[in-house]
C-alpha cells in the first residue's frame, strides 16, 4: 500500500507505472524501486499489480518473456500515446493554476 | 516452508484463480524479494478483494451487500426491536442503498445522486422504472418487522399475513432464512436490471 502518497494525479498508480516503463522494460520489483526513487511514492505490491492488470487489459503495457520467476513489461505505442496525453493535460492544468496564482 | 512464505502463498490464494495463473508467480517472487511487511500484506489483501470484485457480476455484489445489511438489522432488531418509525426509516434506508448501487453503476456523480435521493420520495425526478424496481424489490424481499408483525412495506410477510388470515407466527430462524433467500433474490434482480439499465444508458450516451 502506498504509504500516504501525495494526493492528486501525480500519485495515480497507472500513470506512475507508465512513466516508469517509458524508460524501458522493467519487471515488478524494478518498477517499484524506480517509482520510489524518482517519484517518492512507495507503491505497495497489491497496488502495483492491480495497476499492471488494468494496463495490460487496456493494451497500454505488454508482458515480455519471463526471466526466471519475474516477467518484464514494456510500454506499447498505445500506452505511450495515452501517457503523453495525460501528461500534457497535467502540464496544461499546472500552467493554468500557476498562471492564476500569479494574478492573486 | 517458512512462515513468511506460507503467508505469501495464503495472500496470493485470495486472488481469483485466473489472476493467480497470470500474475501469481511474479507477485510471489516480488514479495519474497521485498519482504512481507504488515502494510504490504494489507495492500495485497486489498488488491485481492478489488480483483475479486472486478470479476463478480453487479448482482452478486448487490445481493451480498443487502444480505449483510439485512443480517445486521436482524440481529439489531432481535436485541432492540424497532419502533414503527425506525422501521420505516430503515426501509427507506435500504431503498436508498439499493438505489445508490444502481446509480453508481450508471456513473452518476455522488452530489447529484444525493440530491436525487433527497427529492425522490416527493418528486418525479426518478424514472418510473426505477421506482417500480424499488417497489418490486420490496415485494420479493420481506423486511424486518417490529415484533414479527406485518408492517406497511413488508411485501413478502404481508402477503403471508393475508394468505394465512391471521398474525404471522414465524420463528426467528425461519424469518432469517426467508430474509436471506429473498434478499439475495431481490439483490440479484435489482443488480441485474440496474446493470442492464446502466449499460443501456452508457450505450445511448456514447452513441450521441
């Protein structure tokens, strides 16, 4: 379980997993470590695999051949498009909010 | 086998079999590598519940939830029998809960839902078929009655009362069994119709 992650779109497990996989294929443990290191969110194993399940079902992430008991996942083209659209929307929202804050 | 490994196996066993076949081995490897803390165990158990609910039909969720409500109310009523006033409020509450379930499936925003719920008794904001469903569900699921007497909304028990031409004399376990069966049946009907209505509304709004 993510221990009190920062609320908001930046703590969405699916976006975090997609962002982690944008760097290249990774297995579950490596995704968790990457997210903890770069996003500061400690994602729990149940949350991580819940997100992976939904991402695979949506075709945004695809499993690769297993290495031992661990199986790496890669970002698909559709997943990259979705991630780009989500991040762009977050960027626009952040820019809008910051612009408004400056006018107060 | 160590206790931790045994715990990990049990936790993964909580997931649906099809999910376990797909992801079970890698989740087990991850938990073994990372170590099983209390929070990790809780997170995995929660994840298992979510996965189970994802593959369960809406009617099963609805029936299960109603059964829990009815059982709790039955126990409560046997300790502190409801007054007529409380009983009516309780019945309204059950209708409200059922309706919440249906509306969530249709993707209603909670605030709008509350507004609709607040006004539904005295207005025509709800579609007729929803009101009919609510009353039909009341008919198929006998409600808990104060002191075992037939009440104003007690569809099933009231019917028994009329047919036996006298006060209904049921033992608590008989009422419980009837409550359980009828609640599941009512939940199944409401859940299935609610799901179908939700799917139809979604299809209509998508085609617009």
